[in-house]
């Protein structure tokens, strides 16, 4: 494929022809018409840019990636012509990763007719088709010659895969757009980084298990010195690797900080549209783990690493609504009398009321692992009850910012959560608050003293009772979540050693 340079008539015609071919739907797949219908000039331009890069000799392979139920990226790596063809035709991949629990066991028995009665398109483990989104294309700075792109999944007959987490968020974003708003999100993510010890026992084939043993690690800093400059300087190598990676991927990283716990850090990102923020979270976590592993470190986004003295990691999701003109509609018309405190408009209060009403039902989406519930304890800068407050770090929803910066901080999430489902849950709850003009005062009075689920089992029960959240996620996704999380909870409940379960199930895998 030759270089496509505008200005020459023949080359421009070639470029137009290529772009037209790239946005053609698969003739065998009617649902690809959905993609074609949204093939705006922006998408067409992105496809053209991608085709140019794929034709360049320095791009040798393309990873077509997809985020599974747990927010972990799966990918297929394509070469040369296959990569260019995949941008138009998609690439086939087995459907079972969508059905995995956190140990990588397929939670839905796909060869059992009774088990898949409610999920017929997954019977007998057929292929899905990933259609790459050219606007997510990026070249990986740590892997020369490798490019990366996110894909959206379809069933082999061309029908939309309704249980794709990224598509679920896209549907909620579209609902919000129909109401005249966009959700803006800021990411504040805590995580741990350890130095890998010189110990290969976890790779000894005689120790192989499902899931396998985690490696031995050493701390980078001893902790309990929040924002310590000395700890930051002692960790400069890791922080520089993360910084360079984020810059190379054009992610809007604004700060990297030493958190309170041993070997714990925090990354903060500038505000983005919800879909872009979710994509950024997927790419950031995957990239950090890959880059640091190449340099002898283990980055983990598990909430509580399985050690005696650790601090839990949270994922605080800042959110505000803007109208189609870009104005923050959470901004109150007047500052609360006599106070220098945050405030919300009536729209913001209705949105918050909806979040409060569905906090329990959406907990399994924001804190989806057994491990994450150990964070909800008193005096731990984490919520224990459904509550809100002005600049109150003990509350579930913290109101912060002034005027145009007015926003809600959700402190429910753990850093390993699937970002598409976490953010979708915010739109589901918030939009119900707007559509039903929910009263913040009434919601607060109704929920006063209501505790958060104490464990994954309780969270799954609350999810099963929240008809609004379930209806918006769709039948397929609800059945998959129920199967995968029930499997995870049952295996934990049956485990003889909860710390070893955490170590094998989550620590080195997330």
C-alpha cells in the first residue's frame, strides 16, 4: 500500500478510494451498517491516518484489543496486510473471554444447552468479530513497531454483541446526549508498584496451577509518609517510566504522587469525556503493567495487596455534566449563603439523588472483586454507608469544586473495576435522577444510615434487586455478571486461605 499524500490528484483519488473501502460494512454482516452509519468525516479521517501508518515500514504489527468483563485487555496481534484488512473487515476471536471469571474460568458452561438457554449466541463457544475503532489507534512507545487499537465486538452473524462493556457505555452516553448532556470525568487512581524479587518459583512448571502462584516482590518505599518528596525521589525510576509511557500514549496525566501506604502511588488525569476516560483507563493500566514488567517491576491495581500492612487503593471518579455548548450544568446559580463551600445546581442535586438511589445496585460494577470490599472500613478514608457531603472524604459522594469546577467525586470504585461498566452505572443512576426530578433531600432521608454491601455476595444480591441498573445493562450482560461473580464468590467462600486466594486470584493478575 503506497503512501497517501494529499495534493496530487491521483494520490488523492487513491486516498478517497481507500477510505471508502475502509468504511464499507461487511456484506455478510448487516449490523456493521450501524458502524457505517456513524462513519463521519472524523472517523473517515482517522481510518485514512491509520492506513498510512499501517503502510509504513516501521509499523510491523497491530494489536487489536478488547476489554473483558473485568477491564483486562485481551488482544489479537496481526501483521502487514492482515492488519490493514482488519480495519475494515474485523478480526475473529473466540467468544469465551467475555464469559470468564477472575480466575479465567469460563463461568457459563457453553457446551451445556440448559446453561446457555439465556445466552444462545454463546452456545458452543463461537467466534465474535472485533471491528477496530480507528480513533483509538496508537503506537506503543515501549514496543517499537507495534500499534494498538480497541475493537468493538459483533457476533459472527453480524448482530451487535450487546454484552460488550464498551458498547454498554456507548449506549448510555447516547442516552445522555439525547437528553442534551455529556458526562465529563476525571480519573484519580491509586495503585501499588513492587520490585520483582529474583525468584522464579512462580514460573516453575511443577508449581503450575489455576490460577498460578504470584511472584515474590519487594517494596519501593516503606510507606506512611504521604506525599513524601524523599519517597518520590527514591521511586524516581518507576515514576519516570510511567510518566514517559503516559506522554507517549498522549494520555492527559497531570500528576504522579506517593500515596500513604507502602509502595503505593496515585495517578491523576485531566478531565475527559466519559468514553475517552474509560478508554484511557484501560490503556493506562495495561501499559503501566507491561512497561514496568519489562524493567523488573510488578504494578498491581488490586485494591489490597495480600500483605499484613497495606493501605487499600481506591479509584475516585470525578464527574460533572456539561450541556451541548460545554457549560457545566452542575454550577449553582448562586454560591450557598455565607459559605466558601462547594455547591450544586438543581440539575446536579437531581443527578446526585439518582446516584444515591442506585449506589447499592451498582456497587458490583464499581467494586467488582472480593478483595475490594476490605476497603470499606471506618476511619480509612473510604465510605461505609450511602452518604454525601461537602468536601468530606468519609462520604460516598464528595461534592468538590466551585462554580465552573463544581463536580461530584464518587469514592466507591476500586482501581481494577471495568471502567466502561463503572461509568455506565453513573449515567444510569444520574440520568434516572434527572428524568424523574428526584429530590436530593428525599433521597438522603430515605437512605440515611444505609450501609454499603459488606462483601461481593451482598453486592451481587443488591445488583439482582436493582431493576433500573439491570434493564439498562441488558439481559446478556446481567446474566454474564451474575454467573462470573457468583463463581468468584463461591470459590472464595470455599477457599481455605483467603490471603492465598487474593494472592493467586488478583495480585499479579490485575
